[in-house]
C-alpha cells in the first residue's frame, strides 16, 4: 500500500497511489490516518467524483502529520568520518520540530543567520503503532507503517556554533518529506539513498550500511521516548553532504519511494 496526502478543492485528502505505466498515480481517495485529526474532523465536504491523476499533477502536502520528528545523527560510518567525527558507540538522537515540515516541491528558505545550509538525504520511517520500551524480541515491523523520503536540511555553521542542534536543524522549511508513504519496500533488504543537486549525484548510500539497524534504533529510542502513531523517524544520512545555494534544485531518491524534489531560495526577511 502506498499513499500520499494532498489538497484538492481546498480540502486535505489522502490518496492511494499505484503505478501506471511506470508512473505513480493517485487512484482513489482513502480515509485519513488516525493521527491526522484536523483532516478527520474537517467539516469540508470530500470532493465528489474523484478522478485518478498522476502524483506529479497533485498539490502534494507532507504525507505525515507527526507529533514529533526523531532523527539519528551519524548512522553511516562514511558520513561520520567526513565531518571529522568519531563513529558513535550509541545512536545520537535529536529532534526536528513539526513546524519544519515542507511538502514536495516546496521552497527551502535559507535563513540570514546561516552562511551554510546543507542537504542530507535520508530514509524516514512512519510509526504505525504506539511504541514504548520495545525490546529486541519485539517485531519492529509491526510498529512501522511505512517508509518515506526526508531531507534533513541543516545550517552546518549554526550546528557547530550553537553547541546543540535545535536551531540548526529546526528552521521552518528544513524538513522536506514525501512524496508518498509505502509499506512495499524493505529497508533491511538494502534501499539505495541518493541525493542530486541540479542533477549532479552528491550522495549515494545503502540502508545496509546503517551503523545501527532499525530494530536497534527503535529499542534505543523507545527506552527513553514513546513514539506515537504518525511520528517520523529520520534514519541518518550517507556520506556526501554539502552546501546548497539559492536557485538550486535538490532531489532525494530512494528505491521504491520515488523522488523528493525541492528548490532553494534565500529567506526574504
Ligand atoms: Zn541527518
């Protein structure tokens, strides 16, 4: 099952996505998941007589409405080393605020406070079942609804300057996500994560190269933090991170999940 979230006739909708001749199409409307209360409680009428449309023609929204976005730093050996960091002995966690979410096609706004804003292409997991203190014996797959693509946009200079990462990782527009959520891909089988800037390949990694596996991450995270339905987990970025400039187009692609494309501009004020 693949689904997206989009707006049509000023109403937020969810759509089932299927491939037609190699291109993803929204084929039907589906109920909003339980965490999207705003959509479920909306009094706006559902559009009647929905006609299937290509995903590329839809006004896409982030396909997630998380209560929190939990992120893992340095989960690929080569990326830890490229920034001069030790390979961590335990997962390194941080948050991005839900206010940083940006839809596919949205504009990443580089804030005046930063002189270096980097891309970080990442596999993201959507939690499908409330998870507290999981153990290694638990079936992690039963807690994950599906996978999507995220770009963990980072003000690299502020990450160093601030001593912690809240601002550097948390600016508005710094978490592009989408275009869809899928349970038809298996991260444990090796998904290829690639990032291109203006068409040039900049990152290429495989989820087989995670330092900490998904069950190890979920066990570690939920020993401290309950993951709610709809929460988003960013699993870290492979080597090759680098700066973005105004006018750039950045695209993150992952096997079976399509392409998350965004443009970059200066924040106007
Ligand atoms: Zn990251």
